[in-house]
């Protein structure tokens, strides 16, 4: 159980995750997802054509469910 005002934000980073978006969104409990493009690209063995297709698919599905899409571009660490 999450406290009020806190939401779960799944991080999608694999082909399997992209293919299961509809099931995830059908729960009605998701408002945003995070797409880790770098991990997805690695998961599909650097297939550029498939990568572009999957990113388009994620955007289309998010739009159809009115889900916010957060795209991860690298990571910055600070000590």
C-alpha cells in the first residue's frame, strides 16, 4: 500500500516490459512510467530499427492511455 499522494512509477527497460505495457496500464493504478532507453537498447542487442519502433510504440500506448512518459537520458551522480 502506498500512502496518499505517492504513486508507483514503473521503469521500462526491456522488450518484455514494452510488450506488457497494456497489462500494466489496464490496472488503472499507473499515472506515469519511466522509459530507460539505454537499457532497452542494450536488451534488444543494439538493433536500431527495433529500438526506434519500440520507442514509438511506447509513446503511442502512453498517449492512448493518457499516461505520462518520463524518458531517462543518462544518469548524473553527485557526491
